[in-house]
């Protein structure tokens, strides 16, 4: 199944019976750094690393390890020249 969010991201999902406690996510939207005007390109390039340093989900990186202790969680996100994405 697929749905498109208000910001243009398309989200696909599919239920399976492989592992009852596993959730895999993947989302992307076309457009990326190539759509930024020259005056904001530098901010767009460095926004993600700065956001990662500030913390995900409003939680500082050093506290996030404590919050997720005992859980197997992996998330990745990125912005390329022509697309924005996240998966986990």
C-alpha cells in the first residue's frame, strides 16, 4: 500500500507475517538540494548534521541511547541532490 503525505513524501507499507515484532519503514520524496535557491543551499546541506547533533525526537543523542536500551532500532535519513528519504 502507498500513501502520500501533505509535504509530498510518499509512504509505502505492507503487512507480512515474517516477524511479529518487526516494523520496517521506508519513505521518500522527489526533490532535494537541487530545488534549493543558491542563497539557502549551504543551510540545506548542513541542516541534517546539525539536526542530528541536536537530537532526534527532541531527545539529546547521549540520552537517546538510554531511552532505547534493550531495543533494536535503526533509522537512517538523508537528502541527496534529487530526493529526500528516511528508512528504518
